[in-house]
């Protein structure tokens, strides 16, 4: 009986981990950089993700752009994107 309970618990952890990976891969917040100039008015936060870059300005405006080419990505994001795609196949 105890092993059946452990199997169910293991399946719950497995499914919740799988869902967490799917959510994390879809979010654009893999690398976050903040640029604050001499004046707080010109602050900007840049998010780099597997699929797009987003920038949020101090006014609250958010601009997102999908990556045009995989070759323009940093090496660590290229590797993460390739690992994700190899799991989906």
C-alpha cells in the first residue's frame, strides 16, 4: 500500500515539474538587465527569453520583438533553446 502512495506522489511531482518547465520555457524572463541612467526618468528593463526580447520603459510601455534568427542569440540561450526543441520532438 505504501508503494502505491509513493507512486501517486511521484506522478504528481512529475506532472507538476513538466508543467513548470512548459511555463518557464514560454516566459521571456530568462535574463533580465536594468539600465538606469543619470536620471531615473530614462530607466529601462530588458528581458531576454528563448523566443523574444522585451523592454519595459519607466513609462510602463512594453515592447516585445520575436528573435529573427537563432544566430543572433547569445550562446547560452541558443543551447537552452536547442535543448527545449530536442525534448519536444
